C-alpha cells in the first residue's frame, strides 16, 4: 500500500465520525412543531419507562421489612413502588385532583387554590423569567450562562431600592404598587447592567461569553454576599440577609395559602413578558436584527445589522429579564434578599432548551419543570424513596425531553437542515457569497 493510499484511508476514517454524527442529528433538524411535540411526548413516556426500571432496581437493593410492590407473575418483591412514585410525582404536584384507588376519577374535595399547586406555580413563575432571559440570548446566537448572576444582582437591587424608598411613601395600596414597580425596575436595571458586561466584552474584545458569564456568576454572588454581610445585613439576623421589604410592597398570595409563596399577579406579569418578548423578537426591527445575528452573523452584517451593538443589546435585555426574575423572587417568595439564592438561572437554561428558545414555549416548559419540582417535594413527604432517587427521575424526564431539541439546535448551528444557512439548499460547495448567506438567513429564520 502506498503512502497516498494510507493517507486516503486515514482521511476516510476521520470523515466517518462526522458523517455518523450528521446522520444522528439530521432527523431532528427539519421537524415541524407538531412532530416535535409528538417527539417530546414520546420522550416523556420513554423516560418514565426507564425511571420505572431504575426505581425497581433501587428497591431491590434497598432493605425493607415489607415489599411495597410485587412484580406480577414472578412474585418478586421490591421496597419501592414505581407506580406510587409517579402518581405522587404528577398528582401530588397539583394537590391530588385525581382520586387514585377511589370509585370516582376526581377528588371531590380538590380545590385549585391548594398549597401543593401553589408551590408548583411559584416555581413556574420564577422559571418563566429565567427561561425568557436565556432564550433571548440564545436567539441572538449567544450562550448566556450568567442568568444566575444577573438574577442575584437584580434581586439585591430590588431589595435595597424598596427598603430605601419605603420610608418616603405612606403605607397603603398606592404606595405598594409604586414600590413594586420601582423595585422591579431596579431589578431590571441591575440585571441588565450585569448582562451588558459580558455583552460588551464579547462585542469589543471577542471574549467568549460562556467563560465571562460563568465567572460573573461567582463575582455577583460573592459581591452581593459581602455587601449584605458588611453593610446591609438585618440587625439581629442569624443568616446573611437584608431586612424584609414592607408587606404592602409585596405580591400578595390572593386565593392561595401564604406558605405557598405564590402570587397570581406575578404569574400574570410573567404572561405579559412572554407576549411582549414574543412580539419584540418576531415583529420588530430589533427582533429581526437579533434573529438574523443568531442564524448567520456574517449575513446579518452584510444586510446592515450592527453586530456589535446587537450583541450588547441582546445581552442587556437578557440580563434585565433575569433581573426581573430576581425582583419577583424577592417580592413574591422571600420578601428579602437572602444568601441562599436558588439556582433558578441555571434551571432557566434547561427551560429555554425545552422551549426551543421560543418565548411561547417557555410557559409549558417552565410548568413542566415546576411540576417536577413540586412533585419531588411530595414524594419526599409521602414515600420512603430517597430524595437522591427523586432527583434522578426528574433529571431523566428533563434529559429525554431536552435531547431532541438539543440535537435540533446543534444541527442548526452545524449547518444541517434543508433551510439552514449551510444546508443542502444553500449551495453545493458550501462556500457561499454574502448575498447567498443573506438569502439563507431569510429561509432559516423561522427555525432559529
């Protein structure tokens, strides 16, 4: 065998892996919304089947006096009942509307204004804002991993602003509305400022936004901690936290128990953000610039888009929405800034991927995530299943649902798909002129 033949064989081997990857990813790229919905439902069912097996295996290993579930025909006993686990997971998160094991299907004593559903909707509301925050950046082709830091800064800005402004306004509903508005705006400004930093670094210094946003998460958490510990800590507090904001300056839990930390008004605000952001992204010139930059940056610049300014604006908007999420966390859930800020920003990344980076898809994705978190609490209360195993089940469902959408996104960024910027319709050689790229952007925008 000649050296050239050996070289060609090596090249063939090196090309084989990318071609395999293309065959795996390609089927997910050009799916319609209906097809992707069917795939998501099938993924949920498959994840339940896999989780069923994991619960059985874990129950077989665990030690118990009496079997919680016995496999039909075989008579083999298991310490954990997977059927009960999933019933509690989904039914419990809604407050048990279904009367399992009873003559009737529905629980006649069920009311939608219960504690369990309130906790689920509270998590859903917060994840709407963080999911929208990540989705904005992703639509612009930017990987904002810093929503957590933007949420922390926005939450602290909200708490300090409301506490500073409250003494100047007489207590009452009008003052409460004013404080909520001012506090939310302060959260948006704080989060937007923190998001603009990696945006500017990306635009003008070509710094990788993944690295800068991750580092800014740590910087935000530690700066906020030190500020509250040394300057703004509540007198006599055993934890690092600010004073509570006034009761009239909070989202009130109408209809729901106070312990649910849920306010219907905050959820309605989230609906407004979903509709407003969808209109902004899909029906405005700024949204067009943002979408085209995300699909094909070179074509967007050829079409007159200021790529650097769009990058900064997109990251600022993303951070501002994350900051509003921090404001809602303070004004709805905690009533103050607390050192133990939940990882809502990181969960928002999953929500955005589940939603396909579409603002309208953030609501069902956030609700699914809230459902799984609320149900996990119920499993811990009502079964002997370890919390670690509950986390595995929750992660399985999210993983199975997210992977088809992840493959679709990866395929688009890799140029696969009939309408992608480098897909089959973009040209035979793969080397296109700027005008061809611009046409490809027009064709591929709807799937970005």
